[in-house]
C-alpha cells in the first residue's frame, strides 16, 4: 500500500543530477527497511485494516515492499509490480473502501513522523496519496478482469463451482479414510462441513466471496486443543494434493493451491 509513493519518489522524472536520490538522502537500505517494518507493525495492530493481511506471508510481503520502496526512492531497480488499480483490486473485492484508505494514510503519516521525516514531505506524500485514491479503490468488473492476460483467478482456472464441489467431495472422502486425521471429524455433520468448505475454497481461490465463516485461527482452535499439529496439517496437505491430482488439475495449479493452503499453516495451528 505504499504504491502511490512511486509517483512521488520514482515515478518517471529523473532527479536533478546534482541531487542525491531520496533513497540515498533518507539513509539507503537501512532506512527503507525501517520504514516498512514500522508501517506493517502499525497496520497489523490496526483493527480497521489488518483483516486485509490475514493469511499473508508477511516476510514475503515486507521483502516485496522493501524492494518496491528502494526502487521508488531512486535506489536499485529490483522491483516490478502492478499498477494501482490492478494491484489493489483483490482488496477491493474483500471490501476495502475509503475508510480503509484513510486508515492506511493515517498509519503512513504516523510511520514517517516516527522516523523523523520532515513535515513538508509528509504533507506532499499525503497529497499524492489522495490523488490515486480513485484508482486504488476502483476495483475491476468481472469483464475487465477476464480481459487481463493471465489474470483469471485460480477458481476460474481450475473449473469454477463444479471443480470446487468435486474437489471438496473427493477431499473429505480421503480425509475420512485417513487414520492420521479422521479423528478430528468424529461427530461432525459432514454435509454442513462440506458446504462450508466449498464456500471457503471458492473465496480462497478467488471466486465469489460468499464465505462468512470464522477466521483460520478461531475456526481451528478447538482442534488445536484436541492435539492438532504440523503432522496433521501435513496429512491434510497430502490429501489435498492427491485430490487435485485425481481430478486432473495441472501441476502448476496444484502448486498454487498448495501455496494458498500452506500460507495459513501458522494460523490454523494457533501460532
């Protein structure tokens, strides 16, 4: 969400030859790293917006953001990213609106203030941020998304509703036959469980957001209390892979689905 700073600090016009880049003037790599670390610390503690980072690998997110800011501030160009509208479209689909944008602005300002950035630069950054509010919050229609090369969701690429329904049915057949993990489903209404899982996977794979269940940590806390651990999570991952293989899903899409599942391991296990 620092994306707009490209426009301010690295968006196209070269700096005067006599002036060092902002990257150099603010202190180079150490300063950029500090800014991203402080910003995400604030964002993840802010209940107005931290839901947009659930399930995100924050180490990878921070590394990506640090590379972007290094480039945006005029340092080594090791970043290649999406434009404002495309880069935030998935967040708009999750409900991001003007109030969330305001919260990001507030955290950005607090970050720059905490790090001693002069007030005039903070004000200038805020003005630039406001200028891209419309693009950040624009989102995409289904038709626009489909027209973007390579931008179909995993949900669409694996075959939509029919594929998700089939995957959940096969998956639970395997899970209930697996003595490593089937004890966690004793006494569970599997029809309701399957319906809930279909809603969740549709959402997680980028389909219609009709899932309103508990978050990963809360939803699995009772299983953790019963002893759920990494070995059980590994068994679930194994059954998921076997399910997708059985259904003829291509290897690259299986890898993508596995990455989504792996990204919530710590939340599922209450860590």
